[in-house]
C-alpha cells in the first residue's frame, strides 16, 4: 500500500474495483462490435437527454448554455460517432509483414484490453471529460473506475446516462471523493491511470503509480499561445482570440492564454479586441444568449485576481475588464497589454477569462516567445500565408496546432489530443488515443513440424560462420544479392534438419 488514506476511502476504492473487475470478467467475451453497439445506445441517450445534461452541468459548474451544448454534448457525441465508424477496424487483429529472415512464418498483432482502468477527471468539462475517456476504455474492452472532481461531481449524472445499457452499468463504476479517494483508487492497482488535471496532481499520481509500475497517462494544463501575423484577416483573428481565451470562462486547458501580435498590427488589433470584447455577454443561467457563464470555483477566481493584480503592479495595462472581486464568481473578460514574459499572467496557467497580449517583430521571435514555456498543449497561428502557417505549426513545441482557427485540432475526433512538455503525455482520441487503452500483443505463428530452427542449439563454428555469410548477404549490398540470400539461407536451413544427436 502506497498512500496514507482513511478507511472510508479505502473501502470505497476496494468496492469500486471489485465491482469493475467482476464486470470485466462478465463481459470479457464481447466483441468490439457488441461493445460499440452499447456505446451507440449511450450516444442516443445523450442526444435525447441533452437538455437535462446541459441543465445539470450549467447548475454544477456555471458555464453558459452554448458552451455546454457544444463542448459537453457535441464533442462527446462526435467522439462516440467516430468510435462507431472506426473502433472495430482499428482493433481488429492485424497481419504484419514477416521478413525474409523468418521465412515461412506469419506475424499477427492483437490489440487487447488492459483490464480495469482508472479515469480521474477535473472540474471544467465534467460530462465531456468523463464520457470521452470512459467510451474509449469500453470500446477497447476494458472496465472503468471513474472518479470525477470533488468540485464538479455532477452526482448521479454519468450513472443516469449509463443506465441505458446494463452492459455499461456493469463495466463502469463511478466513485465520488477528493484526492484522498484518488490515491486510494491507485492503491487498488488499476491496469492504467488515465488522468486529466493539473501538473502538480499529475506528478503525485505518477510518483504513487511508479511504486507499483502502473502505467499512467497525463493530460495536464497549458499556456497556449496564439500568434497573429500582420497579414492575418483581422476580424476573424480578433473573434478567434476572444473566443479562444474566454470560452468556458477561460477554464479550458487549451484556452488561448498568450496572444502574440505582430508589431505593425499590434495597436490596431488590441483596439479592435477591446471594442469587440465590449459586446461579450457574461451571464450564468442563460437561455443560450450569453457568451460566458460564471467561473466554477473560488480558488480559480482568486488565481485570476492574483495574476491580474501582479501584472498590473508590474506595469501591464488593463485594456478591458477589471480586477475581479472575491465576492462573486462572475468575472468579466480581462484584456491586458504591455505584458512582459516575467509576469505570472504570461508564465503560469491562469485558467480564467484573461487575455494577455504581447507584440513580436519577426517570425523567429514569435516562435521563440511561443515556445518559451514549460507547457506544450496546443497553439494557434493566424496568417494568410499557408506555407508560413505550416512552418510555424511545425516549429511549435506542442501537441496540436490550429492554423487560422483556435482550439480546433481537438475538434476533429480523428486527430489525437494531448500535450508535450509539462502538458503531459499520451493521447486522447484519434487512433493513438484509442490504442492507448490497449496492450499490443505480438503473435508469431510457425508450422508444427519436427524440424528445429537454425538459431537453436547446438551452436557450432560451422553454424556461426554460416550466419555470418547470411548477414553479409542480407545487409552488405552486392551483385546478385537475392541469389546470395537464397543460397546462404538454404545452407542455414540445413541446420534446421538436425536436432542435437
Ligand atoms: P486537479 O489536479 O486539482 O484535480 C484533478 C483530479 O485529480 C480531481 O478529480 C482530484 O480529486 C484528483 N486528485 C487530486 N489529488 C489526487 C491524488 N493525490 N491522487 C489521485 N487523484 C487526485 O485539477 P483541477 O483543478 O480539477 O483541473 C484543472 C486542471 O486540469 C488545469 O490545469 C487544466 O489545464 C487541466 N485540464 C487538462 C485537460 C487536458 O486534457 N489536458 C483537460 C481539462 C483540464
């Protein structure tokens, strides 16, 4: 046992894993197609009950209605839809080419489930984050123990939608609690920990899991840059920056947290940002007509206050909004210019509706500034020059780049999502994300014959020299190479007729 946790958490963790392990056994014979059919029922349930889900998420985390519809519902359904179309194909046993050195044999690659995986989530997208991981784990044949954040448990919501399928109910256990429960769950030896959250928690989880060599996947925070070149379409770039920075009240791991604008465009661009920001509607409990809801938790609002205040004290200019007050979670969007790289608002993840702006003069400088962070989740670049867009995308030290868009590489469920550097490792979604919930098993099939292999005992000087000739024939280019390979291969083959006397 690695963690120091109390008895109630231990009991809860054990019960969840016992139930999930039982579910794993019961349903281990289901084919991928049968599992995906259960996920189709879930997709239908989500679509049918989307108003209920949206209401619940809005109530628990305070996001605006359209953010809830697009991120929590559309993003989730889109991923299940992708699984319906691709999971069976990707998880099918694959025939793999067998090289000439293994003539006469066949090679097969199997994608097998890991067992019971533990999914631990943060509070910012409580429905989407939960379902995205759960369905990938289920499609690949696993069972799941899922722990939501204590700050957005949405108690009963995930169970309610899973109730559309007794199979899913049997395979997924939801448990509620804070980090102590998270630690107790890791003590239950999951086959893998799939964690989404902050870097500091990710590092604790990795340390704990390492003691039992449990694999972990970490989807962590970001400080995403957006680079706007002087040739970019201004109104689109302004609208993209505002949405990218303020969607979900900025509480998105891949929010635009650093805006770099080319110096010749900078002043006019910031004026335009400020003008357009004035039209943004901030209001929780809306009916689809607000752009931003409330922030979810007080400690995150306090971080916004700390970052903005420190920036202002260090010479940044408040171009829009105000320093939030501690008595409300409703925070107006904030735009700061004259920001420097030393300011917290430029260095650390703010995770709130704050857009700091800096200028750059050259492409090289923009790339340098954008990469000058320990994070590496996503980035965006706006330019009319497609080649430059691609060049900058390649130079970004991140997991995903949107060109002339923001947060959109993650909009395609066929593309992998996941960070570089301290934004984590491993991928969610796309073929890589799906296979991340599997263990690949290599199978080599040979004939049932009395013959032995040339590389088996006995080792003799004659065999050694024959192997040397064979290696030379294979890897030292020469005339009549194929003939040489065949000849030395044939001579080697003669050893396989001779088990030790
Ligand atoms: P957090 O790290 O505080 O908590 C995340 C989860 O970990 C919660 O469920 C919490 O109870 C649990 N936890 C805490 N301590 C634990 C421990 N010792 N062992 C096991 N579990 C433990 O993060 P948060 O404040 O909920 O979320 C905000 C962070 O999540 C931000 O940094 C954000 O960028 C990041 N995030 C990343 C992604 C992504 O996909 N990369 C998506 C959403 C959010």
